C-alpha cells in the first residue's frame, strides 16, 4: 500500500514538473516573441528617425549650397556693375568720346520713338548741356542715315538728376512719349540681361 502511494505521488510529481516545464517553455517563448516584436518596433522607429534626419540634413546642405551659389552670383553681378559704372564715369570725363556717345544715344532714342518729323526734346544732366548742344548735328546725321528724313530736336531746360549718372532722355514735346537712355537705365538693363546668363552659368 505504501509502495502504491509512493508511486502515485512520484507520477503526480512528474506530471506537475512536466506541466511546469511546458508552462515555462510557453511563457519563455511568449516573452521571447514579445521582446523580438518590441526590438523590431524600436528598430523600425530608429530607422525611420535616421531616414528623416538624413533627409533633413540633405535638405539643409542643398539650401546652404544654393545660398552660397546665390551669394556668389550676386557678388559677380555687383563686380560687373561696379566695373560698368567705373567705365561709364570714365567716359563722361573724356569729352570727345562722351559727346559721340551722347549723339548715338540721342539718335537711338529718336529712332526708337518712331515719331516721324515731329519735334523731339532731349533732356540731359546740367553738366552735359554744352556737350549735347555740340553733338546735335552728329545725332541728326545718324538719325537721317537710319530713317531717311531729318530729325527735329531741341535741348530741354529741364535737367536729369545726378543719380542718372549721364546719358539722355528723349521725349515728345508734351512729354507723354519718351525713350530713357540714361546710364542708370542702361546699367539696370545690363543687370537684367546678365542675370539669366549667370543663373544658367551657376546652376547648370
């Protein structure tokens, strides 16, 4: 009887131990899977974070590069404008050349206005009034050669502002139609003409 009880007790103990092992194995597997899932989620989160940070870094680098290019483009443009302004200033001090330039600017503006035999008025800086009166005949000759008829033009009592740097404005007698051919206007024209060229040069 004692042997039977002992045997049954051993069997029961073995069953309990087996169940405990199975429960432990299942729980262990569950914990491992849960940990794997947790690790996978954390890895994906960090991978996404790294990807976002990388894109931000690349975007910042591209912005910095673009800013450097824009600054370089502006520096080159300003250098060219300063050089142009220096040459224009030097031209105004060379009376023969400046007078010839004024004559060409007057003729060019008159042709541009296309007003036939109508009388035009030329406006210049106060310092240039003497020079422009002396070159009107040359301007008329250039105009006649281009258009085939005489140019009727007088020098206005009005004067250009010093900011215009030199050059002329040619307009109708009533002032409603005009051609601006001042050095400042030509400088702005040069800037606007060169800007797309520099854009292509520096971004292509």
